[in-house]
C-alpha cells in the first residue's frame, strides 16, 4: 500500500495507528506520546491521501471517509505536521509543492470584482456561525495574550490596545481601517481615543452589522463603514490600520496595496499592518484552504512585503513578530466551536461542521509548530513623524489599560 510506505517513511515520532478498509491495523512512529488512531472507509481514500495529503486529508475528514478512533483531528494534524516538517517529503509531494508555488501568481489574480466574490464566500456566511467561536466583539484575527491565563475577550481587548498604542493617536485624528470586519477595532478607537474612523469592507454582512453597532453605540457621527475596496478610495488620513486583511490582497497586488496606502496617508501620517507571516519564506497557499475556506487568500512572508512597501516610498519604522499568540487564539476558537458544534450542524450540516473543525485544527497546528506567526509592521511617509524611541508605545498601552480598568470599576459601582 502506497500510504503505508509514506507513513513508514515520514512518521518516526509519536504513535499513529491506521485501520485500513480491508481490516488491517498498522502502527507507525516510535511509540511515544498520546496515541492517535484513525480509520479509512475505502482503499481509494488511502491512495488519495498518499498522493496528495495537503488536499485529501481535509476532504477525507469532511466526507467521513476518514474517521477518528482515538484522539481528535487536531491531534492527528499536530502529529503529522510535526513529523513531516522534519522528514524529507516523498518525491511526488515535493513535485506537487513546486507546481503549486509556480502557479500561485495565477491563483492570486485578485481584481476588485474577484476580491468581492472571494470575501463573500467566507465572510457573508450566516453571522450566527461566527458567534459560535468568536468573542462578543467578533474579533476575527490574532489576539494578544498579555498573560497565559487571559480569556479570549481579554486577549482581544489587549490586541486592540497594542495596536492603538502603536498608532500614536490623538483626539480628532482621522483613521482609515482597511478590512474593518464587524467594526470592533474602529469602534474601540473612536470611543477610547476620540478619533474619526472610516472602515472599509467588501462583506455586505459585515458592513450592515458594523453600521448597526456604530448606531447603537451613538458613534455614527464619528465612525462609518463603506462597502468599498481599498483601490476605490480617495482622501487623506492621519492614520491607516489594517488587521487580518492583507492575507486577501494577493501577491500580484502588493504594490497596489502599498501605493494606495502611500496615496491615502498624510505626509506626517502613520500606518500599521497586522498580518499572518511565513517565517520560513514564500510558499503556496494550502490547496484545501484555498478551495474551501479562503479562496484567493495568500499568506505572505515578510521578504515579499517589504520590497513593495519600499517601492511605494514608505519607510518601515517598527516591526514585531507575535509568536504563538495566534496558536492560543485558535485554541480558544476551536474549543468554543466544538462546545457548540451541534449548532453549526443545525445552521449548515455535518459536512460543514467537519470542514470548519478541520480548518480551525489545521490552523492551530501550523501556528503551534512555528510554520506561521503574525507580524505587525508600522510604516511612515516621513521618519520624523514619531518619537525616536519606542517609549511612547508602552506609555500609551499602559494608559489605555488604566483607562479600561477605571471604566470597569465605575461600571461595577
């Protein structure tokens, strides 16, 4: 069996047991760690897994032709990723990977109409899905865990503070939020920092929800959400922030993105970009993720981001790598989703719930093992726009934290 040969070659650590469709049960690894066991419904699934595991593992789990007997799909993915990232992949896997890397610019063609369609396929799903696993503010990006025991809500609030501090905001400034989601960051900046915020999204569901939230908070005069692509906007802003959106830009359009930032940023302006990073360098998007979760999505490496930033005439002024913060965020999301999994089945169906479980598990495993992390880069048009030490960031963050604690005490009185 081809899958048996692939697993004997690749799985050298841990304990993996596979029950094949003809009843044979084989174990791989060195017998250490918690055992993981899955069963295959037919020989065709085993063959497909051996040939193209990046696509077929997720599909087999979704379709039920791969079922877990011991451990869950996260345990399986963590074991497989940990083993195959240190072993030399079989030759046919390496060929597939090279082909996907070679074709990625073709798949990353992302003009405005295509971008709208891609966003709708993920973000315009029933909004009740996101309530199953996100915090109440619907922050759908990496949280910032100031303490290991922080709750998801606390870590997402800390993320907003961390970003606000780096923006060096002053009351009355104008802020552009590219990829504003359900509006949580924009509303936080307007309410806490006294700024005027314009949010951009391509999701009709997000725009409607964010606009309603602004009205309910009495902030419609200082926050508005536009259904518009960043390439369609004109104006000049004191600050630009973009969180969790750059992964949808597409490698072909990085120059466009930073040229738009340069055009929209005032001469003394400051911008901050928060995005997922590939620390090992450029690579292709997972074919399964591309097909089922984020069509048109592309996770960049910093080596791909900085050259177009420089070509746009912008200056990198600060960079931070958030290690393991997204793994912890995804752990919370996955556990929250599993706790309410039956509701996802009721909203969609069993196959969808399996798909979402696999997405959250695969993402957590990748961040846990260090294959992915998150960067926050700050950039300027004029290097004199900010103080020359980073003290202003920590001072602002402490001030925002004190203000939150004071507000919480007053609310409790």
